[in-house]
C-alpha cells in the first residue's frame, strides 16, 4: 500500500500560499509509516514549530492499474474518505528555498491521518460535487467542493498511473481547499463528508 498526494489542486489554496498554478497534477508520496489511523491523536514533532493541517478527500483504489485511460479511471475508485495531510510548513519552505526535495516536511511519521471509515464510491449521491469540511475547535475553517478541483478524480488517476502502478488499497490524497493553518497543542480537528463526521484528531 502506498500514499500518493496531489498538491495545488484548488485555486483559492494556491493563492493563499502564493504558489504558481500548475498545468498538470503535482504529486508526491508518503510512506505507509505516515498513516495515522482510528482517530488517534497527532503529536506535534520536535523538528518543526509550524505544522499546518490540510483537509482532503482521499480515494481508495480498488484494483491494479497502469497507464489507465481517463475514461475508465472511475472504475478504479473503490471508496472515498477524508484525511489530514499534516505539513511542517517551516521546514517545507526552507527546503523549497534551497531547491531541495521536501519529503521531510510531508512524509514524516503520522503525517497522513485517514478516516476510520470510507464511503463506497458507487453509493455517493453527487459524484460531481462531493462536499467536505473541517472544524477546528468547533469552528469551520475549511470547506471544499470536488467540483472546484483543478484536476478531477479521473485526471488524477490517469496521470498518476503513467508513472506509478496503482494497486488495491492505495490511497490518493486529492488536495486541500483554502483555509489551512497552524496547529497548536489542544486543538481538535473534525472532518465531515457532507454532514457526516468521518475523522477526528486531537493535537498533542
């Protein structure tokens, strides 16, 4: 099982971080040791003083595929869940300024929280506009609509599968909307798919 992550997939988020709008999907990977399961707490790492939350729709792949044609891409989505892509923003900025890879800021242990449950893709009522949100300490700080993605699910799967064979159980984090921010000890993050709470993480 591997974790593939799409960056810069919502225009408003690109603008809030002053990034350049991509012309094709930007992706990076996290190891399986990055997974944080079962609503476990997230412990702020000692190597960063500015860890940000990024709430994302997560696709779970249901079968193996390579060089997948875009028109068949949806057949590879087994289920949809939610995740937090925790990012050591200070470390990321330092590495980017030096032109270096920034896996250290993204791929560290427990940096990929995933919801304990996923919803079958076939059971989703509105596949063209999946709505999700995140509450931090009870206040909505992120709200996303899949229709606002620069690159939709089929484009992401087709693009990734050119380079990386997708296998059953692989997870794809599909990008975060605007509203990312710094975490503090004691914060409580709650992620919703529509009005259904899917994921909860306490920050320690």
